[in-house]
């Protein structure tokens, strides 16, 4: 079982609508929770980074939240645009003796349509 | 543009052939990484280099070797390619293993082994 689970697996929304993507993790302890955007054929690009003690972090129309008690994070996208069509990946930094180890979720594939 | 550059972007190999994937970063980062991304799975760490002159195994190192040629360059070698190594390979870099300052990913190399 993956230590970082994302839902839904895929999502289609109309341009201008809002959406929320979910991330549940089981890893503990962790230092950071990150959200990345990955366009088709490209590498992941960082959207937000939250430490374990932060509850929310915004980057323009993207807002990430973190509930360390329930081990859940969400990424809310406001007023979606066609360019938001991409895979959104939740990543948890696990603390190890040799530094941080990133554990990646499998991503939510978002498609924004006219 | 500053960032992580990977070559080649696409490659088809026959089983048993060898090849080297190249990666270079121009951000003066100390740490570099190689990941593979397979359908339905999160990115998995193959090898990493905490700093120039050091390399360590990640989660899935079998069948691969790496070389940290200098601070800028980190190459991944497949000595005898197998169909199971068909994947998209991403190189990444960060200031340090703690991930401070974030991780920057290249655009990936799509490798098919037939």
C-alpha cells in the first residue's frame, strides 16, 4: 500500500470552476508536505511547500491545507483555467538519518474543459 | 533558462544494449537525484548524490549505475537494458539533501526497451 494516497485519480471540470484534490498519507514523522504540478511530457514543478506545523499555504490560485492530526492534505484550485490541466502530485518528506526522502503519490489527473 | 537539463529526451533500446542518460544543473546545487516514473506509481528514487564525490543507492537501484562527474553533472547508466527498465526518467537537484529551497526537476527522458 502506497504511503501517500491521492484522490480522485482523475477529474474533469469546466473552466472557471473550483476544485479540491485530496492527499492522505501514513508516513510519520515527516518534515514537509509538497504539492507539485506536472504538465504532460514535463517534469514536476513545485506549487507549495508546508512544514509539519503549517496549516495552509497559498500560491496564486492554488491553496494547500494540511491537517497533521488526520494526516490529510488538500489542494484547492480557484477559478480554473485551461492551463491548469495537468497531473497534481502530493509529496511527503520523510526524515531519515541521511537527509530527507521524498515519498510521491501517484497524482490526480485534472482536465479543465471549455 | 536556469534549471536541470536532461539528454536525450527520447530513446529506444534493444534488450541488452547499454546507454547513459545525461543530466546537468546550473543552479550550483549540491545534491542531485535520479528518479523513474511508471504508470500508476509515484516517482521512485534510483540513486542520489548528496554532494560532489558521493553517490548512494535509492529505492530501486538494481540494473543502474551513476557517476557524479562534477558539481553540475550526474549521469545514469544502464549497462544491459531490460524491458522492465522502460520508464520515464527524471533528474532533479536541490541545494542540500534536506530539500531546502526545493527540488528542481528536468523534463525527463522517455526510455523504451524492446
